[in-house]
C-alpha cells in the first residue's frame, strides 16, 4: 500500500513546501546531538514521547498521538 500511494504523498508534501535533504545533512541538526533516546519499552512510541521519557519529562504532557491533518484523512483508501 505504501508503494501505491508514495508518489501522491510526496507530491502533496512538495506542494506544501517540504524539501528533501540527505540523511547526513539532517543528522547535523543539533536536536540529534542533545537528544538521548533511552526508551526500551515494548510500545512503538513516537519520537516526541521517547525523547520526553528519556529526558526525564512527564510523558503525560504528550497525551495521545498527534491527529493526522485533514488532507491525510481525505486521501482515498483502496
């Protein structure tokens, strides 16, 4: 399913001004130097939750996962 819709998703993101960069460039962002990911639980938490827990923050401040944008919800499903 990902392969079927990837082209449309990429086009939508680019139309919204997103741009693509190499992984090496992305990893130069200071957030990756400061962030320690010590999460080892069984749940597949988002990076925001993992960083909050690893940084000693109260994870309840990040209740629930972010809701998808309306345009994502409008994408037709096969």
